[in-house]
C-alpha cells in the first residue's frame, strides 16, 4: 500500500483502491450519469466519461470490481498517452548526413515554472556526443536547421 493512501472503499457510486478513485456523478448537462477517475495525489480527474444507467433508467448502474478494473486500465492508458505526448513535445530529434557522416541532432526542453531551458546536442552514428549548446526553448529543430548548425561548426544558434 502507498504511504498515506486512504483505505480501499467500495460503494455503488464510489470505489477507491490504493491509487485510484472512481466516482459516479450526476451529469449536469442532461439526465445521465458520468464517472470520473482520479489518481491519488492529483486534484483533477485523469478521465471523465459517461456512465451507464441502471435498470430503473433513473439511477446509475452501481460500480463493481470488473467495471472499476476496466476504468483503472482506461485511465492509466490516458495518463500514459499524455506522458508520451509531453515527452514528444519536449524531446525532438532529426538525423542528417553531412559529408557522408550520419549525425543525430537532439533538442531537449526542460520545463520550469521560472522559465524553460533547452539544449541542442549532436551525436555521431555510435552515439558519442559531438557538441552540446544551450538554445532557446522556442528553437525550431528541422533537417535544415540541424544541417546549418553542423555546418557552422556547432556554434550556438542565435
């Protein structure tokens, strides 16, 4: 169990395990119901979606272990995709061939509340670092900009 995690809790409209909380809520936009999945330690839900009506067509279907497990799997996948997207936004690379040599140029952005920073680096075909310089987080990495940087002798782009 994670330290300071609430104990498991299982009710028809609220299920909690060591990491996730599922909560069935009245959908304010219509007569239906919604379910939210929140990861422990997060203020906002990772996933919010429609929830099935019960047999009486008035109240929500109660949560059960199978539904909860499916919701956990779906919410974890949403979280994983979000992390992949963020990683892709912060880490870009292109490979160019200059004078017969393959060079991989990488742009790595480090987000920070005080102001992001970025590094432009180059590696040879063996993965050995050829150069590394700080750049603006707004730097646009492309095949052309990478080729120009290599041609300049790896001078810091302006």
